[in-house]
C-alpha cells in the first residue's frame, strides 16, 4: 500500500488540472454504467490484488488508469467493471399459464410430469417405449440419470457446484426470506455473500435461484420439475446485487472462495461489457483452472452485450451459447471464438430456423420483487440458462466414469471440456455460432464414450 501511495499521490496533484466541467462530468456518468465509480483495480509486480483503490471525487477513472499503466511496476490498472446477469426478458409463452407453483403441484401427481415443461431435458429422439416425449432441442437427461444410477452416484452425488450469481433462496431467514420449495436443506454447502459481506448469500433477484434450479433442483419435490445434477451439492456465492449487477473484484473473490472451499464446478451466468479487459477475474480463473475446478460461463446476450465477453472469454472457461426448443440458435445468442458449446436457453429462434418453438426454461424461482413467494415464470431466456445446463452436465461427467483419473488437477479440467465438446451434437452451424455443437449429456456420461 505504501508503494501504491507513492505512485498515486503525485498523480493526484498532476491530474487536478484535468477538465472537470460539464462535458467531463457527462462522460464520467456514462462510463460509470460499465464500472464502479471512483475505483481502480491496480496490481504491482510481486503483489497480489486484494482491494480496490478509491479515487478522489470527480476523478476520471479512465485517465487515472491510463496514467498508472505507464509505470513499469504496474502489472495492470483497470476500472472495477460491472457484470450483469445474462438473461433476457420475453413475453410469457402461454398467457393462460399463471406460472403458479400451486397449479404445478396439482399437475405433478404422476412420475414424469417434468417432461411436459422441461423440454430442455428430453431426448432429441428415441423409442416410444420410454414413455417420454422427445424434443429437438433436448439434451437427453434421462439417459444421463440412468448412467449415473448405474455408476452408483445418482444425479452427480459427491460433486459440489458453486453458483456465482445473485444468491440462492437456499434457506429461510427471519420473516422476509423463505427457502425455495424445490430445494432440500441438505443440498447446500456453506457459501458467502460478497455483496453484503456476510455468510447469508440469499437471493434478492430470482436469477440465481432459477440458475441453481436448472443445475441441481431436487427430485420428488411435488412441483413436476427437476434439476439436471439433482444429487450434487450447491454452494451459493452471491456476487450480483438485487439488480443482477456485480463488480469485478467481488466476482474474483467469489471465484477464489469457491476454489478454496472445494467446489468442483463454478457456474457464472453473467457477463462484463463487450471487449473489456478484466485481469483480476482472469487471474482468479487461471488459479481455478490450475486447481482443477471446471469453470462455465454464459456467452452473453445480443442487446445486453455486443460480443462474447468475460468471463466466457477467460482462461480455460467453457463458454456457452443458447439454443431453442427447436434446436435452433437463439435470436439472442452471440457468436465468437470463445463459444465451446451451446445448450438450451429457450426463447425465439434466429431468423431462418425451420422451427418456431420458443418456450423458455422453466424452474421454480422468486416472484419479481419478493424474497418469500415463488413461481414458475415463463420469462427466463438466455445464455444464463444455457450455462447452467453445462455446469450441471460437468457435474454429472465428473461423477460418472466417463473421465479417467488425471496426473495433474488442470488436466482434469481439460479432459472434461474436451469430453463435453466431443460428445456434443453437431447442429450444422458455423463453429463461431455453435462451438462443438449442442450439449448431449446422455452421451457425455456414457462409459462407452469414455474420455482419454
């Protein structure tokens, strides 16, 4: 810190003469939508970043960063960029579907009722003898569940998935917070809230609860829905606030927390602004990779982002685009070299798709504006939802016998990524759009297709 002050104090004096009029103020206000005001993330050679530097009132963050970068001892100096949850708004698919969990519970008295809403988990094809419908955009979860049961680790038992998000409705607390009815109390390991800085990472938005439900909602919950890796444990790590926004430093700390507390997979259904460099997050991701933790991130959504962006572009992260019920690319799904796979995100297909099916991804989550009332909304669409499928699939792959033991932790990450790509279903799209293709969790967990 003393070294930092020796560099920053002269800059305070030299930059006092920078323009502070109306034009400069308007520029700072516009830029502040992308990063935290009056904060810089600065790292020096031989030091580890653990805090943001507070700048004087009225300081132009970009100019401070540019000046600091001129110092040869500065590894990086970047704004504390803000990431946003990667879900988009769409009109409800069915205006006659209230989304109430009471209606869902009444309709779930028979086994297999999940299949009527969760097209995303269905097989894309198969014999009628299974008793299940098929869906062109499904990832064949039933085959994966059979594979894991036969392997003695049903639903990915023994694996921990950290959900870096807006928190999860994972427990009741006081009068204002209620545990989501689709989770059991034994499904969670301790997490942390890097927004409120406490050990209660409770959801105030709904996005994190929805994402967590897709990953590992419990079975037999009375609501006719299920999660992909229903036997895995969830680690709630709150890095996004009630508006679904979180800064880079909190996210980096969340990644390191998950790694330090033995997470096997980290899901990140959020994105930073297009083209922005976020080295503090990249450092944490690199540490996670070397420690053997599989990291998965949404690619971002057209309209919210202009290109595939961090953390999907980070070191060794599995970047995920979104597809629809008709196995088409979602109209929101971005293209780029960092797309490894696509997975169900629901919503309206891209123009030219032969299928017009556009149902969303259904899960139980908070009603908007509430932390104690739940619904099954028809409004969750986007690459946030797609990333959750891949994180659940990674948990199942790790729990299955599909991957051989590896001599080094990061080799395991490489093997899981390679295996998910090799077992994906080619949709016939260009690689920047689909990566290796649509996630096929049935093939990915089949010991016959065991990875080397």
